[in-house]
């Protein structure tokens, strides 16, 4: 290749390589809510909407007590996004932290156990947005009748592929917790461009054994709550625009021009 042609080709490749610059955007969440077992009921806006973790109730829904497990979800609208995403950080706004459970019986009193931090995971969600945001209550029958469809979604929010993890603590209350999402999450984000994606939030630590409040024992409560405002969480994405056809064709065009011989 002649020196001039080589120089033009190198310049063209350099110019084309500069055509796509990475961009960082911060998206606010579009929806959040929660489900809990063993009943499979949903809470899209109430006190349990943003709760995750195990909790023991002396008297729960319909007077039914026992151990319950809460899982939350956060959704993001990607309908305005088309450029490939290369990295992402999920920012969850923590509003409360609880860690208490039965400890030991000392001096006639129960001494409760607690942890300085509790572990949670971020999971993929296969449930459609329409199904995720529907109402799930008692389907009828006796008090405390489980809702099978709601239980299936509860399982989805804390199962399957884990996209990331974090430790919650009292010190983090009132601030964002940043979770760097995995390559599997990046793939899921790119597959969801032009639509909506949701992330499940579930407890991954070791739950205290329930004691039912017997003999004054502390009830189990290893939960966190996240901001129940639908737009209270953030997704920071890094994307790179795909080069246009004109940029891709530029090196070839310049090479053809460089190889042309001047007419005699």
C-alpha cells in the first residue's frame, strides 16, 4: 500500500473510531412494589410496598401470625433507550433497617440478637410489567387463603439469576446504596431496550429462628424498607451509540480515492 493510501486509511479509521462516544445517563425508577409469602399478597403503595426480608408477626393479615418473607421490586422505563448499554449501577434509596431476633434467656429476661448488617440480592424478573403491577389479594375463601399467582411472582423476585448484592446497615439509612450490576444484568438491560425492566430485591442472609413472641422473646425482624416513591431509585447506565453507516463507509471511500491514479 502506498504511503499516501496508508496515511489516509489510518486517518479514516481514527476518525471513525471517534464517531461513537460513551454516554452516561441517570434514569429514575418508574414503579416499585412488594410481595410477601406465605400468602402471595401484593402491596403496590402501602407500608409493605418497599419491604424486603423476613419478619415474624404475632398477628398478621386476618389474625394469622407467624413468619413472613417480603420481597420488593423496582422497575425502570427504557422505552426511550436504543443505544447498547455497556455498564450499569443500580442505586437503591434505603429508608429503614431492622435486625432483631431471639437471643438467649438470661436473668429472667430474653436478650435479643442482632446483626450490624444484613445481606440482600438483586435478581432478574421474568414476570411481565402488567402482571407485576396487578392486584393480588385473598382470592376468596377462608381468612388467609394464599394467592397462587402472587406466590409465583414472589418466588420470581428472589430466584433465578442474581444480578448483584449489597449489605444494608443502619448507617446507610437515608442514602443511596450503589450496586454494580453484573454482565448478566447488562445483557438483560440490552434485551429490554425500548421496554421496561424490573429488578427483584430479596433477603440472602441467615434468618433468625422465630419464637412467636413467647416469654417476651423479641420477634424476628430482619427487614429493610426502600423509598416507596415510584421515582425514588436510580439506574445509572453507560451506553455507546452505534456508528452510522456513513462513518463505517468512510475508510473504504478514502482508500478508493487514495488508490486512484492521476490521469496523464
